[in-house]
């Protein structure tokens, strides 16, 4: 998976990853997207289950940490831009 990461270097230090490889099931995922508005801009987000699937098996500690957080956020219904 090729990804560009955009890092906000001032608080709250957010990171936005933009994937550059097309997904085989993009049309379906786009229909199932979560959409949030941040500073007046609508942002489409990959469905939580797909993001977890994409991060599973990479072998990266950071991805495992992300998976743990995503599962927690999904369990409490938190999936929004701040």
C-alpha cells in the first residue's frame, strides 16, 4: 500500500494518510464511506472495518497500535475529525 502522510506540526498534531494505489473495490467502499466535515470541508473516510483490514498483517507496530485504537473507537462510535 503506497501512502502519502500529511502531518500537522502544531497541536493537535494530526496525521492524514492519502492512499495512492487504487482499491479494487473502490466503488463499494465509496458507497459505504463515513463522511465528516472539518473546518467546512467534507472528507470521505474509508469504512472502519476496511481500514482495520488494510492495516492487518503489515507487521508494523504502528499499524497494530492503530488497529487497537480503531477497534476501541468503533466500539464507542467515535469516528470523526477534530
